[in-house]
C-alpha cells in the first residue's frame, strides 16, 4: 500500500563547507547511524537518528497564515503523507530503505524565533524520529509505504 511520496531531502553539512549548513539533496544514503556524510552521522542518539516530517506540519503553519520556508523544521525527509499516527516500532519503507519509527519529535524553542505560536501549533506534529534498519538509499519522489504499525 502506497501512502505517499518523498517531497524533499535535507542533510547538515560537516566542517567541509560551513558547519551546520543545511543542504537540499536529490538522494541520501543512510544506515542505522544516520545519513552518510551528514554532520550528525554516528553522533545522534540511537532514538533520534533522522527526522521525518509530513506535509501536514507545513499545512498547519499555512492554515495559521504564517510563512516559513520548506526545511525549516530541520527534517531530513519531507513526505506528502500524514504519518503522525504511527507509534514507536512502526516500520516505513522508502525507496529501498526500511526505517523504524523511534518516537515523535517535540517542537523546540527555536521555532519561537520564527513565530511565537509555532511551537504550540506544531505540538505533536513537528515530525517523527526514524532510524534506518540497514544500509539504503532514499531519493526524492520515492514511494512511502507503511509496512508495519507499532
């Protein structure tokens, strides 16, 4: 069952360029330690390896008549399907990669700088932390499928 498609991919560059610079990508390679080449690769806690954000988050912002750029929620994977009902232990297949949901991402204070109401608006809808179960590749346009609900 296809639930949606990948709309955008992002990674954070290491010291090679500008440390912390977020870059839009056509594809990413990942494994259980995160996105290969990302500043946080092998550094992130096991339950916060990658962030998947659903278009629903940006729709909520737009409905509140706020304007934010795509990627500002610090996601690595942006999909068009609403997957926020998934619980830890759920498995999502994107491209040839299986990702386990490790938990919801809480809205962070930095969002207040964009709009004071943003953290409250996105409570429980900022994104899902996911962890690749094995090495894989994800490309913009890949199908997103829920293969197991936890």
